[in-house]
C-alpha cells in the first residue's frame, strides 16, 4: 500500500514540474521551446516503468481522447492535408498533441479521490509559484512602474512582462496562479491566502492582459452565481437564471462593440480575412493542414495571425475539427451540471463548482488566446488534467447511487 502511494506521489510531482519548465524556458534569455516538454516525457517514461505494457484509460479521459484523436489525426488524414507544407514539421506537431494527451490521461489515472486531487493542485500551485515569484522579484521595478497601469484609463503603451517573452505569456502564468490559489481559498478557507491572491492580481494588472483579468472576474462571478442558484429551489432557480440571462443579453446588445474591436489590435480584420480565405480556397471543412498554431501565418502567407483558438483550429483543421471539440466541451459542461445538481455538500461540490467556473472562463479565454488545447501552453495541460480529474472523482458517487 505504501509503495503504491509513493508511485502516485511521484507522478503528481512529475506533473507539478510542468509550470517550472514552461516558465523557465519561456523567459527571454532562456527561450528553448523543445525543453519545456521534458516533464511530459518523464511522466510517460515513469508510468511505463510503474505499469509496463498497461495504460489505464478511464472513462472520463475519453472526453479528451476522442476529440484530440479525431481533430488532430483523423481529420488531416481524411482531407489528405498532411504534406501541404513541411511533412516532418506537421508530423512532429501531431506527435506533440498526442504526447500531451497520453501524459494527461496517465496523470488522471492516478487521481483516485478528493485528497489526491487536492495534492495535485497544491503541488502544481507550489511549483507554479517558484519561477514566477522569482522573476517578479527580479523585475520588481515593472510592478512599480505606473506606466504599466495606464491601460486601465487609456491605450496600452507599456506592459510588464517580468522577463517572459511576452506580457500575455506572463498573463497566462499569473492566471494559472490565481486559479489555483482561488481553489485553495475556497476549500481551505484560510484568510491568509487572500494576501497572495491580491499580490498576483496586481502583478496581472501590470501585464495589461485584459483577457486574463476578465476571465478571472467571469470565473468568480459564475462560481458565486451557480453556488447561490444551487441553494434555492427549482422555481426560483429558473426565475433568477432567466433574469441573469436577460441582463447579459441586454448588456451585449447595448455594448459599444465598435470601441471594443478598435482596441483589439485589428483582430476583427484578421478574423474576417481568415474566414474569407478559408471559404474562397475550399479549406473551410478540413482546414489547411496540421501546422503549428503559432507559425501558421509563416506556413501560409494568406493566413493572418489569430489569437482565437477556435478560429485558429478552424484554419488548421476546418469546421469539422472545431465542431468535434466544441461538442465534447458541451458534453463536459453537461456532466458538471449533472454533478452540481446532486445533493452532495462535501468538498467535491465546491471543487465541482470551481471546475465549471474554470471551464466557462477558460473557453472564453480561448476566444482571445490560443490556449484551449495547445501542448506549448502549460495552462492548457493543467486545465485538462484538473477538469477530467474532477469528473473522475465524482463518478464513484453516481455509481453508488445507481446501485442503491
């Protein structure tokens, strides 16, 4: 029993190395793209030693295995779009997607209960904090520079990057930090955790990463709204939920979208240009082929840079691939709602409320950053591992209910 416990701890610790490797090799002075994937390979090798010739695939993991396999492997094969550019590079990209998938599935297989899940969260939080905090301290002047906050009242002129290759890269790491800290605050209810939450939130403000900030607010809003709805009866739930949707609808109708798009670095023009190219070229169904998201504009000069994962995926794998992914996101959301509607009042319920809030905010985040499923983004790997683990730790409860 003790040896088994040690094995799962080894896997969790290896997974927790992800943020450290991704952060260190995303620094301007140490940017080495390939080395950031080292923990993924270590996880696969270690699980291979622990479980030789046996990969334990949980039912929950199929919610990621199926869309990843269909989107990144089957769609390009059906469309014969492998080989449009550099075959070796395209196959390497597919390889990275599959390696990430295998590592995620392996880690999820070791998450057996709430305690294991919380250990995974705590280990990941600690390692995500290490490099991040050090680089913030080293570049503390950026945090104190008033120009990095001027975007709150005018255009973004200066932004803090804390030594990372881009301010939005720092924003992704800080978003990860806040998401994990908020879960610990929700579960353990330790007031001292509010201090690091405030500190890292201020650090995020200095990066000017508007999407990350908006998604943190969205996440908190959804968490407390869903938590409130879960405490009232069904009739009141319908009334309150309908009122909220009407308010959101009115807000969206009345919002100054012209001003919004004017401050999005010409994203609206890029979106329309790319969609028009896909329609005109006949690539709309299956995409241009499996090139890297970040270099698609180099592979095909007709494609303009896009920071929207859904559009980026449509460009590469077509409407078919993107609809496959969206349909499985819908299935995951439905599972979360099913769990939330149960009568459970334990830590699982709080974790699940946090999970559904993260799911929605992360999907919104992906409209403005290429992060939904990207091996080169640590947040993407962490997100899928935690989301699938939450569904898994709740499954035993439903099995028990059916038996009774």
